[in-house]
């Protein structure tokens, strides 16, 4: 349970979803919201860093990052965020969008 792992038992854990695919964002926000998570969205690596800079270090419990972002590799973004020493868990994800990529 993310609430127990992060110590956020008094409020819904906050998740920052970093993805440039509107359909995947809509899917993730709907399903995570149904499970009681408070979701925010960034559509690029630059926007994710800007969102993180506006909040206290422990604001988000989890970052869900698309590893194939358009403006920056999601893995590189995860490494960049790790260097900021934020107390947050990072999960990379990717879905193949086109049949020819399968």
C-alpha cells in the first residue's frame, strides 16, 4: 500500500504522471483516482521539473514517468530527479502505441 510505504496515511498519496499521450494520461488518472490517489499531470520532462519545483520535496509519493517522452528520455528524467534527492518513488512505464512497433 503506497500510503504505508510513504507514511502518507492522513491524505491521499499524490502521484505525478509524466506522459505526453493524452489517452494514457486519461486512463491513468481515471483508474488511479478511482483507487483514491490524487493525480497531477505533466506532459513533458520540462513541465515535470517545473511542477516538482513548485512543491515541497515530499509533496508527491510517486512519479509515474513514460520512458519514451517526446522532449527527453524518461529514464534520463528519472536520473535527473534522483540527483535532486527528493523522497519520492519513481516508476517508469511505456506502452507501444503503434502496431508496427510490436
